[in-house]
C-alpha cells in the first residue's frame, strides 16, 4: 500500500485508539532519552575497561558492558541521540521544501508543475537507499552524507502528497470565494490548505523518520554509514555480532532499540486498512 493510499484511509473523527496513545508514550520516552543522552548515566560512552568485557547487568552497568568494557546503556542512549536527531533533521529539511514545492506546482500549474513533477519522478527512479548509499560511500563515516541522502530521498513524498491534496483543496468553492473577495495566496494557504494537508504531512513525517532511523542503522551495520567508535545502533550490532554466542543479550539490545523506535513511530500514526 502506497503512502497516498494509506493517507486516504486515515480516520477523521473519534478518540485516539490505545495503540496510538501507546505510540505517543513510547515516542515521548525515546525523545527524553535522545535529548538527555549519556548525561542520564554520567558515563563516557567511549570509556573502555578491558577487565570488564561482556559483563552482564550489574549495579554499576545496568545493561552490562560490550566487548571493550564500555557501558551498554550509555552507548544505547548515545545511539538514540544520534539516530533520532539525524532522522528529525532529515524529516524537517525534506518536509519544508517538499511541501512548498508541492504548493508552488499546484498554484502555478503549467510548465512549473510539469517540470517539478518530472524532477520528482527522476528522483523516484533511483531507489532511495541506493541514493543514500552512494553519498555515504563518497564520504564514509560522515553524518552529513547520510543527512543529505535521506533528505533528498524523503522530500518527494511531501511534494507528491501536497500536490495531490492541494489540487483538490484549491478547486473548492470556499477557496474560489476567498480569491474573489481579494484574499491573497498566504491567506488561502494558511486558512484553507494547511489545515487540510497538515495531518497527512505528520503521517508522512512519522513514516519518513522510521525510514531514516532504519537506513542509518542498516548503513552502519554494513560499515558504510557511521563508523566506530561512534555509538550508533547499526555499528553496535556489527561489533557485537561475533559475540552473540557468549553474550546474546548484548546484541539484542540495539536490535530492540531499533525495533522499538520504528514500532513507536508506526503506532503513532496507526491507520485502518483500505476497504
């Protein structure tokens, strides 16, 4: 099911379901962890203790230590800070130009709309993860390459959705009446367009953030994205994989954090199946 089809099935009225409330609570908890980061434990995520490697949970290290004796909880918090901040930054910088270009294309129409639609189709012709992978390969270990690649991939969804919805909204009688009364473009956009497309944009943002977090972890796992010793969930999975027989609970932790984050984002915009 495409994003557009998903958005068409969004419930418009009624109270929030329990799953969405759960998603909001999880997102709030993850946001607190990302904002506080390693300050919650007061331990340097890069501090090693080779005499305390692969240790289980204890009063000093609540989630144990990795193969270099580094505190797992601290590194997971640092990874949350990196992944969520990068995802949020990518989503914001993709949403703003994507939405504005979608409005611009519909408002002016003609060659403006055709050229912007052609450019968006050209971006879609290249798989998103491949585009991120190419930029990450150009500058390995650099966060800005991931950021640029994710932003270039995500903006198209905002453009296509805004363009589709704006075409419908701008043709409504209330908008035509506003134009006849002499109200300008900013009034029409603020009063008529944004209230209609806002919920859908938030839904796309949630799915985009989940995609960004997964992409960062996947590239880190294959040693193309963020590089060690930076604490990032995908990098942690790669480093702990050789020790899964000795300490399986350690590699489970970054996997669980990734799954929990994606689940929280999806639950926060839970939709009904199309009928």
